[in-house]
C-alpha cells in the first residue's frame, strides 16, 4: 500500500514492483509511505518512506507592445502576474520582461 503524506486522500494498493502515480503538482516535494500488506490486506511490519520532488514546468509567452511610457512595462508585468497567480495558485509562476533589441537593416 502506498500513501502520500502531503495528500491525505491518496491511497493505492498495488501488487507490482513499480507504480506510476499521476496528478502530482510540478515542483513539489512528496513523501511516499510504503507499507507491506498480507494476503488479507492487513498491514505487516513497519512502513518505508521515500521523498521525491517532481520536476518544475516552465513555459514562455512572447508579448510585443509599443509604448513611450516606461510605466506601461511595469503595469503589463503586474497585470500578467496577477492573472498567473489567480489561475495557478499552487504554482510558483512569475512573469518577467526580457528586452529584445531589433536591429533594422
């Protein structure tokens, strides 16, 4: 039987040597508690715990804008960060400005 310490609703009884656990959040650390079960599904012995961290995800959004005001840049980043935090409350997401200089020929 496998339990996830950080998710009190997850429990999986398996009969194989390995298992894939889905619906984990990217960039989080999880403690997996593994228990041995007898044939009649009773716990046997002590549990073994292992800690694993899921990979973070990243994405890049390209946005072009034109403005003569430097305040516009700050306003745009703040609005994007508000939306990101509202839509991805469990994720560590932040928008930043990467300036690209166009060279005309």
